[in-house]
C-alpha cells in the first residue's frame, strides 16, 4: 500500500526531481533505490512569509507497484436508442448532465442557442475588434457556456454539492493536464479549454447523444402541473415530459418567458461592481514580498489575491481574480456593456485583473422602481446600459484611475489596459449607484492598507462587472429537484441560482441528471 506523506519544501526543491526524490526518501525512511514511484496528489503554495513554501501531498510506492490515484474509467455506453432527455444549454451544467445521463443509460439531447467553440471565435473577434455583439454567440452563449472563454478556473468551495474529483477527472479525461487533479486551485486557461469542451461534445455524440447548435428554447408547454413539451426556434414543437433547464445566468429571454407564463420565479440579490486591473509585476512584488522593481522567482506562478472588507454597511470583495490575464467584453446585447476577465493557461500576461463587487438586493432595485420577479434583472440591465452610454458605444468601457475613482475626479489620462475594445475616461458615478460607488471607494483604500501597493494610480477601474451570478432564482423542490410548480421541469445551475462557477455548475448538472433518472 502506498505511503501518503506531506512535504513543505522550497519551489526550487520541488522543481528539481533529484532533490525532491531525496526528500521523499528521507520522509519515508527508505533508500532512494527502494522507491519505485511517487505521485503528487495535492499541491499548494504558501506565500504568507518571505520564505515561500510549496506544500505537497504525495503517494510513495516503496517496493510496490504504482497505482494511479487518479485512474478513471467512465461508464460511457451507446445510448442511441435510449429514452431521450432534453437539456437546454451546453454550458458545464448541460455537458456534465449529458455525461451523467449517458452513464445512467439515457440519451441526452442538448439544445444550444449559440455556436460550436470554433465558430464562436469569430463572433468574439468581432466583439473585441469591431465592438459588434451577436446576441446568440458571445462570451456567455455558445458551446461550453460562459466558462469556455472566461478563464477556466476549476475551484469551488461547494464541497457538499457533489463529487469534485470526478468533475476534474472528466476534464482530464477529455484532454486537460493532470495538474488540475493536483492543484489546490486548478485552472485550465481560456486558450486550452475550448478544445477540451469540443472533445467533451464529441464524446457525447460518439455515445449516441446529440448536441444541436443554433437551436434556441423559445417556449415550454405545460398541462396542469406537468411539462408536456418544448418549442425550439419559435417553430419546432417537441413532446417531452422532462427538460433540464441549464441556460445560464444571462438568458434573460428565458426569465421573461417563465414570468409571462406565470411560472414562479423570484428576484435574487447579486454582486455588482467593476474590474480593477494592475500591472502583474506590482501584484507579484506585493504578494511575494519582492523588493521594488524586483521580478518574481521564475519558479513561482503569477501572483493572485483575494480581498474582502465591510464598507458603508456592505460587503466589498474580489471576484474571479485573473493573474496574467485580460479584461474581456461579456455583453449579450447591443446597448449594454459588461466586462469580465480571463487568463491563458500560463498566466503570463502583463496585467492582473479582478472583479471588485458589492452585493445589491431588493432595496437597491426598489430605489429605481423595479419590483417583482424580474426586478434584479431589470436593475442589472439599467446599470449595463449606463455603462454603454458612458463608454460611448462599440463596447468601449468607461474607466478611471483607481485614485481618481476614489477622489471622484475625471482621469486626465488612463494607464495601458488589456481591454481590447478600448477604455475611455469618464466618471463612473454615471454608471454605478451611489451606494455601490461609496462602498468600492472605501474598499479600495482599505485594501491598500492591507496589501502594500494595491491602492495606486497605476491601477485602472473599468465598468461594469455585473454578471457575477443570476439575478433570478428558479425555485425547485429540495427532494425531486423539479420546479416547485411544474413536474418534469428541472431548473439547473447558475441560471436557476444554484451554482456559481464551472465546477459547481458541473456538479449541479450531475445532481439534476440523477434526479431525472429517478423519475423514469
């Protein structure tokens, strides 16, 4: 049986295989010649002090045959002629629901309003270069959902929602590096994730499942309290008693359709704010305790941060921090401006960006006259339209230097920024509500006191970060996972308010697929 050991060693020691093996032999009290193999099963970095340490959990095989701790044999089977189950949305929830249905012997049919990953690239290029938004194909809609081109972080705190390791194993099975199984904060990268998502879709199709692109759920048919059918692209009617609704946090047309049909939904608080971008070198110097102008150790990854504070009676916190990344346009319609962030797999860009957001709720919505189930969504849309106007159109984003934002001054000049459509100097009080703006202003000063160098004129504040989570919750029964009113309708993941991020959405997709199976 493998011995499991923990080591705390320097990054240099961890990177040198001979030194690492010697430290392993010392830990298990055996000669190096007796160690047949070892496998790192957990890796994390402790940078709290100047003596930065790599923490490793390792399985060591002393005079034993190697056994892979990550071996994975999914039960992929031919479901071509099996009972079909319709899934609306090809994001992580929809894809993982499909894989689980295949393992359970059912045939998944995914309907996706957007395009496949390759075709989707052209629409993203049009957003970045020309400021043109395709409402059906963008950073939020299309194969793989919002996560495909939005960084590929695979970390979640939702440990009770399902099998995190199995979710990661699926990504590894379809082409991700084994590193994601080892890292405490796994990350694939936007440059690599599209190919993995395409492999996942091909795997589903090879088993007899179907993925229909450019196919939009436009209506559902209900008789009494039972789902009876769905309508696609306003004209194709399909009879079905089961639908997994995994359309994501930006499918406003779905929320409007449900509300118009008097199907119960409710407004949900969400987090609203900005993207803040610093030079990556500055974050490295702060987090790795470097001297001014000193570059980070090349053995260390681009540094990240996580910040939270209570300001003006509200929580202010960092969200989706992207070291070595870029800011990207995440709008889903003309006349609205949303920004997000992502990093390539190497996280080797010149800038570090993060969402910096404040929770808003029904009191904020009501101030602007928004009440009822769609109040949060309508408030969100108002802010995004303000940002579009303040930026001047064509997805240009309004921005201020951090110090000017705090001081309430128009920036005479702006630092270089990774946001490709471009930024324009404007006062963000034209975009954000006073409550959100004041909380952020105070928060930036507080974060500067906690983190040396964070509060600086070199940082740029870009509006607006508003798609942090769904503004609507679609309630479901805790046991059956069906909608509280409609049998056979299974609200799922981010769009229904039950997940936040790739892995939690994937796990919720699996959980809902199992609930559908139990109903067969």
